């Protein structure tokens, strides 16, 4: 077993054991992983790999975007701006059972078509709907599960970075047209949305949820007139400034002084921020240790039937998408996996669409998904509590759907 694959296995096992068995803070496990994984490449290469991973994390724009949205959510929770948005959302969608969940899914799908990023997607959609989900009867675990999973729609709809990576695969370029893959990915994204509706209906019936606006007498026009100015916060790049301008005085009143603010704010940002930094650094190390070459070596040694090969490749993609981003997953193992599947007789288009679909589980793949920890930060949920729900409701079913797409049972144009 090569160092890249071994490092990936150790990384996943360490985080699970540390958080689930030892019940320690998961940030500690991520920090330990960041420090020890580079030395899987040897004692001489270890310091250089560690320094390189730290530089990578410090320059990774997704980290800063995620932290900005977490700061925004903290300010929202201590202002009256959120109350205005909740009034608007409740009036528009509150008469629908599971309304906030549908809103979160819809926002995630629309943002996915525009941004293509899972972690920022979860942060943006979750910032507007996390509190609404909790107030409408969703548990913290259920809300975090949905927000994290919906973050995956950032890579589940075109145009996303993964789409352009796959178009560059040797087994795709010149064989599959850009338009063909674009439409196929859009259709598989719709399949994912339909599955999320199934999950929402399950939670609605399990929790016996009722519409949240059944007693509202205000018209939509009255609600928009009363609270509409708060729609300005939909401008992500200006979010924090707008919140402070709109409700800075009320936010200040929430704290007895700067010391009180710092005591409440630092834990809110430190856990998720530190965790994302350590995980992004560790993921970069795993990639640089040669994960792609290690996967190739393992697959070459396995003499499997085409169907079993398909399942194995897609399971590997889903596992790797846990600590790595969808784009890193496609770069590390996607090109190899697609070549293997085309080599054993599968259609290049359907296998490519399914590969993109499964790599989008980055948002829902424990134990080190960025979207997972952002969702838990927004809902104040303990991350290990949603590992099994995410696997059972989203990772495993989407892998199955990907296999059905690849063999043609779930059709794509």
C-alpha cells in the first residue's frame, strides 16, 4: 500500500476514533493529522510537505469564504435582521410543511448553478435557513444533515469546476461533447434534488411538523414592506457590513462589553475555522503523497467483473471525497477511475456524469467535509452525531444512484 492511500486511511480512522470513540474535540484530531501525515512520505520529505500544506491552506480562498460566512451567521444570530428574513420566508413558504427545508434545497441548487462550490454553498444557504429550520421543529442533527448534504449541490449542478476537469480527461476529451456532459450533469443534479425531497418528507412525518405560518394574517405585500430592507443581506460580499449597518446597535446590546463579545465569538469561529484549516492542509498532503498512483496500483491488482469494478471505483471516489474536495477527488482518482470504467466497456458519458454526481458527496462525506463542519457550526451541532445520517441518507444512496446512471437504469439525455 502506497503512502498516499495509507495516509488517507489513517486520516479517516484517526478522526472517527478521536471524535466517536474517545469523544475528544475533533479539531485536535485534525491538527494531529496535519502534523503527522506529511511524514508518511519519509522523515526527510515530511517538513517540506508540512510547510507546503500549510501554505496551501493559507492561500485557499474557500477557507476564507467559509470563515466570512460563519462570522456573518454569528452576527445574524445576535441581530434583528434575521427576524426580518424569517418573517419574509415564513410568509412566503411557511404554509408548506417542511417549508424551510425546501427553501434551503432550492437556494443550494440555484447557488450550485452559479458558484460550483460545496462549502460556500452550505454556508450561504445555511446562513438564511439554519435558524428557521430549528425554529420550525427540526432537530440540530437533522438541520445540519440537510444543510451539509445540500452543500453538495454546489458540485452537483453545472457549471462547476469538476465539469471542466472531467472534460479534460483523456477518455472524455474528443469523445463526449461539452453540451452533452452539461445536460447530463444537470439531470443528475435533479435526481439529487428529488432524493432530498424524500428526506425532507421523512423528517416532516417523523417530527409531525406543521406549517409555521398557519396563523399569519399579514399579506405578502405587508411583510415585504415591513421587513424587505433586510433582503439587502442577500448580497454575499456585503453581508457582514450590511448587518452591522442595519442592526449594529442591537448587536452591541447583546453583549455586556468587548470581553463578553470575544468570549462568545472566539469559540464560535475557532472550532470551525481551525478545523477547516487543518483539514484542508491534511487533504493537500494526502494528494501530494501520491494518492492517485496508489489507487491505480490497487485497481491493477484486482481482477473484478465490470459491475464490481464500477461499484469499487465509485465507492473509492465517495471515500476520497470525504477529506478531499470534489475537484481534488476528480484530479486524484477520477481520471484513473473513468479510464478503468471505459476500459471495461462502460459508456464514457454516463460514467462521467455519475462520477461528477458521486464526487459531489464531498458536502456529506464524513469525517472531514468542509460543508459538514460549516453546517454544524451554523446549527451548533456536534459533528459526529451526523456522520451516520449523512452516510445512510446521502452518501450511500447517491453512490447507488451513480451506479444506476452509469448502467443506464436512471436515464440521462
